[in-house]
């Protein structure tokens, strides 16, 4: 039987998921309870297949409705490319009772504008962080960064941007504790 990871045809996306999964495994024991910000998605399915107990949010506006999840009793809070879609990730980061966080964000690219879908208000990047900006947000909301990684993400397209993506960090992931 094919796993969710094996069924991904986009190499750039598959590599992002592999890097994320490796980072999660490094810091999170199997069978841990995870509250994953965002609706059920490919990565949350992969985490379940790996043995984690994942509960996703239900598509609420987490800027306004963050309080629905602040008293969750999960072992870990995860957010994989979610905070850039929020106007204020500060509220959920500051008010959650969960003591361990793994979060990844896309990094701001000097050669490309932030992603902005004109047709869908939910599908926009309000923030594309530099590591120092994301680190500051985490510090201001009471988190201590224990570990972090950056990685590139590219495909085999031809052009200047695809070439630059081969050696420019695109994603930043952190493991934090309170």
C-alpha cells in the first residue's frame, strides 16, 4: 500500500514534507498528541501514518477564534506554513497552554514578491518572515527556541528564479519550549 508521502509527485513539496517530518521526529516522540493548526492536510496525514495522534483545527479564522484552541491539552502545537496566512499569529502563540511548539514558515525571498492570491482572501501571505522577525515574534510570545533549521526548495524548471531557489533558503522551522 502506498503511503501518503509516496503518492506525492511534486519533488519540491515532497522534500519539504520529508524535511519537516525528520525535524518533527527529532523532537517529538511517536504517539505524542499534536494540535496542528490548519485543516486536515497531506502533512497531518503523514504524521498520523507515522504514529502521531494529530488533531487539526477546523478552518476557523485563527486570528479571531484562536481562543477555541488555547486550552487544548495536546503535548505539541504544530504550525506548518500557517502563520504567514494570519494577520496576527501573536494571539495564539501568546495564549496557548501547550508548552512545546514546532512551526515552519516560508522565508522572504529577495527576488520574489510575497504570495498573494487575488481571488481568495484565505490564500495570501500576509507575512513572509526573515528568521530574526520570526524569532522575535516567538520571544515576545514567551517561547524559547531550542532548535531550528532552514532549507531550500526547488524544482527542475529553467529560469532565473528556479536557479536562485537552488541555493536560497526558503523555509525555516523551529522547535520551541516554554
